[in-house]
C-alpha cells in the first residue's frame, strides 16, 4: 500500500493561504457577534429566572428549554430556510433577497440565541450561588431590587462563572463551523474548498484543527489572566452558609 505523500507547502500558496486567513476572520467575526447576543440575551434571561415574578421566571424557563433542547443544526436551518417563509411577504422577501449577507446574519442570530439559553443557565447558577445574606443586606440598606442586582449580585456572579463563560465562548467558536451548511465561508468551509481544489484534505483539515486549537488556547489564556486579576477575597457562597 502506497504511503500518503504530505505536501504542507500547498497551504502557503495563493489563493489557499488567503482562504484560510479569510475563513479564520469570518469564524472570529461570527463568534464575536454571536457572543455579544448570547451574553446580553443570556444575562437578561438568567436574571429573569431568579426574580420573584413568576411570569418572568416562566418566560425565562420556556426560552431556555426551547432553545437548549432543539438541535443546533436544525435551528440553523429554521433561521435560514423557514423563518423568511413565516414572516409577512415583504419582510420574508427582504430577508431572502435584499438583506446584506443573509447567510452570515442567520448564522450569527442562530448561534447567539442558542448559546444565550446556555449562558442564561450559567448566570442563574452564578446568582443562586451568591450567599442570600448579601442580597438581604443590600435590600436592608435601602437598595431597590434592581440596584441589589446591579451593585451586589451581578458583579459577584459574573466573576464566579468566568470559567463556564469561557467554555461557552469556545463553544461558539467551534459551533460556528455549522454555518457551512448554509454557505458561510468560515474556516471549516474554506478547508473543504481547499480540499476540493487541491485534493489535499489531510493538510487542509489539519491546518483548520491547529488554528481552532490555537484560538482556543489564546482565549483560555486571557480568561485565566482575568481570573488571577479579579479574585473574590472573603467571598461566601450559599453553600458555605448552609
């Protein structure tokens, strides 16, 4: 059996090297926009799940259960193929024909709202892990419920869940590869394109793997730097009080 002849040089030739860089750029662009949606929406839903109002808790729970339990690939197809058909005719036509980069927009919205359901659970668990005495003390000093969340609960909760938020951001970077199913030229799709043109699939997908690992290591390093610089000294969690 003839051994495979590796040719790493093909990755540094044009246009293939440019394709890898372009794919990495689109992957990071999608991940950053989706993370902005996931963090903002997820934080809001997570807070709603801890409020005294049962209707807000029910809305938050319904959001989490729906988005978290539907496969991400199916959600991607729903955003891109189904949603325009459910909207009024003019809005649907705009999404399919006139909206700038409809594939990119659909991928960002899909990833953002899907991961928001996961961020919501992390934010809820972070708030729940803060000792109840802190929130009661804030209310006792005259703070409103909103001020208690803003000045006491949320700053502590976010610092407690930095590791899980980091993992979630890395998950968005990896899940961005699903965008290739609707035609987004992110890193995995560009690797497939290199394979189609050069028949060097091993080299192309190995390069994509190395790039994903490198991006993940950089994100992990930044997260650990943040954790070391912002410890919570003397912090007591609810478990410590019980």
